[in-house]
């Protein structure tokens, strides 16, 4: 599949190493793709990447949008003006934001993701920023991608394509290093380092609900970490994956892991960890028509999808996660086959 005649370009100037670097990556992307017409956001949201580029450009106004609202506003405007592909230069969270904006308006525009964030491990990433010149003349395939629908108190807040995590921290790049930062600060665009903490109270419950009834996954101090993720082919045949392997064998597209240790972190004290073993985890598969619900978490805990804090929760809030196949479309290099 070609990139089409009309390309929408969205750059996240806050992702990874930041604005100047991300704009340079975006400029190399435009040089590699040679679109006939390109729609971009103003300034470092895209237009700055077009200096000297011999393309017909249209600057898309995101209106009165502020902060994280710029991305969905640009998506809506670009879809209205008719783009064939949305190229996104950012991290996993930025691409999830774009996919969510498309999902909300019922648009099926494929995403060409260029990873410049802290992780760049999600299935919407076509290539990483350092490899963007590989796109020149490359054959691209449109592939359906499974995703997680994330909400709280019966309201949908976002989509996740790698994992949904309930915790006090997320990963971010600070001074060139990937570190744990405060999710409550990150939701306002600030990267403030913080040590991860457990999320449980005596009232914490994580349950799975579906056609076969309700299953208690974990409660109380069993819930230091909650992760809902999308296992892939790497888990097949590896018994060390435990319940992940079992649910994959019956075709569950996702699953929920609850652990009595903090799993999502960048650093770990070896002595303290050895003294706290064994690590006990509980896993349930997540299929269609099923939902993971968690509640009773410590006030201030964040509900995060692909590194995006979506909500800073209070103890009475109920987090909800379900899975949907083919919820978005990603462009992949031809040598990387489509994998559901």
C-alpha cells in the first residue's frame, strides 16, 4: 500500500527527546515519503518539519485546543479535509491518542507511526525515528490491530495497544534517560521523577466479568501492580509465561496480570527484592464480551494506557478495561507481516 496522495502529519513535540529532535525526524519522514499534499499542525506540531520541502502544504488549525487536546483536534480536522494516511511522530501514547480520536469519529484512516518516545513498543509503530529513511520507496501493508478500551465509571477514556497499567508512575525520558515519573504530574505535561508505589487498600478488588460469571482476580495487599496487556506470539511455547501461555492457547486476545510486587519500574534494589521474594502473580485471560474491573485503589493512583495517564483516581472510582479486535489500522513495512 502506498502512502496516498494526501498525508496528514502530527508531531508530538513533548515525546522522548523533545521538539527539535522530533521535528528533524518528521522532516526526514516527509523527504522519504514525497507526498503530493500534506496537512500539518502549526509550528512544532508539524509545520516546522516542512521548511524547504517541495510539497503542497495545508496548515490545519487545532482551534482553541490546549495541551493534550491538540492531537484529537488535529485528527478531526485532517479527517474532515480528507487524508489517506495519518503519519504520527511520537511515542506509543501519542499513537494511541490518534487511534482513539479516529475511533470516536468512526474513521478508519491507517496510522503510520514513527516512534520517538520512551518505549516505542506498541503495534502502531511502523518504524523508529532512527530508521525513518527505510520508508523511502518501501512497500507498506495496512494491518488490523487489536486494542484495549479503557474507561472509568462507565465512561470510555482512551485506547491502549500495548498495556493498561494502574499505578503512581509512568515511564518518560528525562535528560536523555528513561525514568519513572509521577503520573499525576505527567497528566499536566510535567516529567517529575518519582519512585513507584503499591496501589492497594484493604478495599481493593480486581475482578473479571463476562458470560461465565464473575471471577475475583485479586484483592487487598495482593494488588501491588495491575497490568492488562495484549500478549503476542512471543509467549507461545514458553511455560515461564504461566497463565499468559494458557490464555493465548485458547485464543484470548488479552489478559490481566495482578502481582504482589511492583513490576513496572526502571530500577530495582537487588537486596530488597531478594528479601521480598517469592513474587506471586495472578493472571486471567480477557476475551470478547469480558471486562476487567478494578476499584478501591489508593487515592491518587493513575489509570494509564500506553504510558498515557488518563485519570487520577479516587478510592471509589471503578477502572474498566475490555478488548476489541481490529480496533485500528497500522501501516507496516512489507517484510513485517500483519499479525493479529
